[in-house]
């Protein structure tokens, strides 16, 4: 099974030109790819260097965000595994106390996380 980083690197190669990757670096990650030693004429090398640099900079989520935003609907959904690897998803049990709120029930899941109905422990405020 491919790791989320390998999938992200493949999507960079598949969906972006070298010029697009340079723009992504400078506009969305705030790094000059030439000065940082990321740029290469060979797109696969450039993509690998970019993913490796983001991993070292702890900015892989930012890279995934930019790819998902710029190529909306075109990106392999497995790229979202990057978020799960760093921020594991755990359900909150009904009745659990979270910052003074009692969890009543889970309403659903979305792209950024789960949504719960909760009430304030004192007074039943929702």
C-alpha cells in the first residue's frame, strides 16, 4: 500500500507542470524553490524534493491543502490520509465532557472533522 506522501508526490507529478510547482512553492508555501534547492527540470525530482522538504519543515498538511484547493475534484482522495497520520481521528463518546460541554450525539463527519451536538453542563444550553 502506498503511503500518503507517495500518493501526494504522484499527484504533484500528475496534476502540475514545473511552472505550476514553482508557483505553488512561492505563493502557497512561502519558499523560493530555486534558492531552497528544490527546483529541478525533471518534474519527478522536483516533486520528490518538495515533498521531502515539506516533511522536514512539518508542512506536509499545508502542501496537501494547497494541492486539494488548487486541483479541487481532481486529487486522489487518499491524499487526505496525510491529515489522519498526524491528527488521528477518534470519536467522542456520548456523555463525555469536553471543555465544560456534555456531548449528546455525533451529527456527522466532514472534510475537516466531526461535528457533535453538545450542551453546557450547567443549564442545558446548546
